[in-house]
C-alpha cells in the first residue's frame, strides 16, 4: 500500500508543471431572479472543451491553451449567452452569467429551464468516481434531489427510502432492505466515501443533505467490501460564493419542534475561500410512549480554491442526541397477532437512556493537472461516544398478558478513519476514448466498551398495565451476559482498483473494472477474568463489466455483470462463527430513457443476484444470538422508475419494484425454494406535486402514496399496507409555509422484523407545519 501511495504522489507531482502553461475559465450561471441554473451547457467555440453547470450553477473548464475564445451558455427554454474571453497561461477568467426566459418578461420571470429539472438529475459520480451521465452507466442509479427532500420535510435518512425503487425500511435500527438483502449503516456513504460513525442507533438525521444517491446492486469494485443489495450515498450541501441564508421552523405531532438554518457566502474579498454553516435542532417527534428526544447537528463546510487548479474542501458534522431509550420494536402476542399491543408501547423503565455524541471530518484535495488528468485525495475521521441504559425483549414468554425483558448497561466509544486516493485520466487509442480511474483506499474502525456490556433478566412487564419502575441492578451479577471489557475491531480493509470507461462511438460504450480487497477484523473480550479473542480474515478479487448501446439520443440499453464481497457482520464464536464472507454475482440489464428535452427520465431494470454464505437465525436458539449459513440465496427482480415534469408545474416521481428472494441451495431438507428475508414481492410508490402557474402563484399541492405487499419473515406474516401523504405549501417572495400530512388514513402497519417475536411499527398519522424565510 505504501508503494502505491508513493506512485500516486509521484504522478500528482509529475503532471503539475504542465498545468502552469494552460489557463482556466470558471463562473456561475443564474436566472434573472438570481436562482442557480443547473445543466446549462457551456462550450468554447471551435474546440472540444465544454462542461455543464452543477446544482449551484457553477462551471469550470481547465487546461485551455492561451488564446482568444467565444464562450457560449445555452439551456432549454432560455436565451443563450455569448462572451468573448482571453485566456492567459497560468491565469483564470471568472464570469457571472445571467440567462432569461425566451417567453417571459424579465421583471416577472419563471425560469422554465430550471423548473423542468427540479426532479431530474442527469449526472452522478457515485457509480464511476467521475461525473458521468446516468444514461452512460450500465447500472441503475437513482437520485433523490433537494427539491423532494424539501417538499417531504425529510430530516432523517429513513424518510428517503419510500422514494426509491427496490428499497424498503426494515427497522428503527438503521437497517434497510435493498433488492432483497439487508443493508446496515456500515455501508452508507458520505460524499462517496465509506462512513463509520452512523452506527446502529436510530436513522441518521441529515439536515445537511443536498441530495441522496442510491446505486442499485453490487458496488464492491469502487467501494470495497460492502452491501450487496446496493449503496446509499448522502451528498452534503456546499458553500456558495454569494452571501445567502435561510431558516425554517417546524411544529408537528408528538410535540415536535425543529429548527433548520443555512448561512453561506465568500469569506474573503477574492472569494477564493467560501463557507457554509448548517444547523439542525430537534425536540420531540416520536410516537413511542413517553419517548423524549433532543438533538443538535452542526455542519460547517469550507471550500478553498488554491490557485486555479486546486481545491480543498473540509466537511465537519457534529451531532449530539439524548433519548429516553433506544427503540426496541413491539412484541407479537400469540401466533401472528401483530397488533394486539398498542403501537406506542415501550419496554423501557424510567431510568432508560440512550445518549450519543459524534463528530465526522472529511478533507478532500482535488487538483487538475491538465485537461486529461485529475487527482483526488480524501481523508476522513470519525469518533462517536454512546452511553446507554436500555431495556429490550428477553426470553419470550408464551403468556399473552406480559413479556420478559433484558436490561443492558454499556458505554461505548467508536473510532474510525479512512484514506481514499484516485486519479482520473482521459486518453484516446485511435478513435476510441478511455476514461481511467485508478486508486486505493484504506479504512480502519473499532468500537470499544471499556466496562463491557452487561445484561440482566429484568422483571416481566405487563402489557395492559405496565410498571415502569427502575430495575436496580446494584450488587446483582449480570445473569444473561456480562463482560468486563470488549473491543470490536479494529476492522481494517484495504483495496486497489482500476476502471476504464470506454467510448467506442457515440452509440456504443463499455465499462471494465477490477479490484483487489483485503479485510481483517480482531475482537477481544474479558469475561469473568477470562480473555477471549476472535478474528477473521478475508480477501477477494472483484470484477465488473458493462455495455451500453444508445440507438437514439434518448434511449440507452445496457447490461452488466458484477461480483461483490462482504465480510460477515457477526463472526463471534458465541454466534456460531467464524463464518466465511458473503460472495455474490449479479446480472443486470435495463433501459434508460430521457424524453421531452430531458425533463422526464425513466429506468426499467431487471436483475438477478446469487449470494452464498448468507446468515439466518438459528431456529433452535431461543435467544436469537446464534446464526447459521443458508447456503445460496437468489434474488430476482424488476424495478421501474419515472421522474420529472409532466407539464409545466406538474412534477412526479413514481416507482414500482417486484422481487422474489428464495433459498436456492440448502443442506436442510425441504428448505430449498422457501422464501428468505423481509422484502415485499411488490412495492409501489408515487410522489407528485403541482405548482400553480396563474391562479394562485406560489401555491403548491402534493400527494404521496405507497403500497407494500405482504411479507413472510421466518413464519411471521407482516400484512400488506398502504400509506397516504399530502402537502400544501405557499411561497411569497422570501416567505413560505408548508403543511405536510403523513399516513392520513392512520393505517397501522409493520415496517419489518428480525424474527417472529417482535416487529417495528410504522408511524401513525401526523402533521407537520413548516415556516421558512430566506434572505
């Protein structure tokens, strides 16, 4: 790894001198009312140099040979702009462009080109580590943009899942099902980098999110050992060079109060340094009985343009939260009697608490050596502290009037850091274009419990008349599990990868990639004066190949084959381990379309994933601790997504997914062909809004609906359900108000379950009112 790092540093230095002989042009494009314009085409006439503006209206073209050029900026429904510029060696030209609508008076303008793509995002770097059009990627990628996050008052990552085909929330413990397979927060990404600080608490609060990207299926080639069903990436907000600020306050059901604010702008006269501060404060909001929640999130982001070719970005996320308990699900009484116990029932006594404090730092250094070569180095660090007294279901009693409990006391500390460095290089072999990515990454994380974890069998709690008195454990030896010290990790992974995006012609493109991954985990336990050690090692070579054919400018046909590798989340001897790592092979094919001048996008995808060494609960173990491997599991599915603008002002996001996951190989008699996991066969969702153009300008109405089919989780039947949401909002200049209703029919339903004894409930009917002000 040290040798590879040295080579990368050498390449950075070797190409740096060439950049000094070229110039750059950068700038920002806005509408007549100073709204940033995305996907505006920027071109230097009589050259092949060009780009498109990003979500903030920013554009950047580097490595321009000195001379005189004409720059053009064009967008759908907008008047084009032309400017003559002079490029000098080693210098940068900075422009500010303003485009107006071709059909509307300037003093009262609605920018059609901007509104048409509020839901549609055409490019992503998640699948390739380069800004690539989605139509050129031989894999399904879905992006939930800022507009939808704002409309749905999204504050937690779990609020996003209902907008993504093939993704369903599994529990309050930050687990999600993707294409039939369970994905934990260990495989969530932050700005395209592996994240280690979320942990298995409640779903992370994301007031700092600009958008959420979802890469469907295997992604091990670029991201190493990770989720086989898919990867979720949170993209944070970035600073702007012009000063602006905005804030909103939300009041809602279950005593919810929430404040969010952004302040951004340049921090020096040359505007080479810009910053953003995002604040999120929340109190209340949980439907569980007597459940109190207080949290704060602070996210400062700094961007420093060091010269014309180098940019340094720092993103820091600080979060602190205090809850009266960790969520534990709702007990199932009898056989499949899910709803006998109230949905707000809690196990926790009055001394329960769950407190966390975390900090995450990301540094990204990006340098453009020349028009062909760009380098990135990412450094990340995470630390988290948890203090908990929790109650959870214990050995489940067959009685129907009470349930036994466990009480756990522990204090944990998490530390993690990572390095990711890669080069993007563009070249030609004859008429064939290549876009190479070569890089390596290193991640290391560990969780420590200096006083161990201690579990006691607590007194049973009545379901009809619960007693929340504290269970005093002073002087009592832990009788379920007791450790004096525990170290989970360090878990270390290192990988090197090479990828080539090949353009044979305007219609035919391919992707080839290969990765080598190495993983090591060590754990230590001190229990009753006896030391226990546990370790696991795994390595893998992971390939990926894809082909894209585009018969027209609006249609892409693609197919791909990829493999994935993931160490087991449980390897302790007590759980039946160590277990061999998960290995998977995925075939995927689909059709992507961009219609009506790219304001409407569709994706139809079919996939098959075969995974070996999948873990499942040992049915002979009443505690639910022990695991077994299930041989081979096959997941087959179909996903359909439609997003964009139907007519002016009418936006829609619709998803449908069909999945069948089953045990395809097993040594257990009669098990082959049976269902597996907690994934619905059918899931449909739609979110649609209409922005009035003439009648009452500024008024918007919206509706959301989702339907999830019945699921069978190891014999526990989770009924089908449907949920209806709605939105009414009004914006007048800098002021706005929005009213959101969730689960309007107050349907009771189960999100998911880990077994047959308890499940995680969906939230009952609630209302949120948000008032915003921007200046």
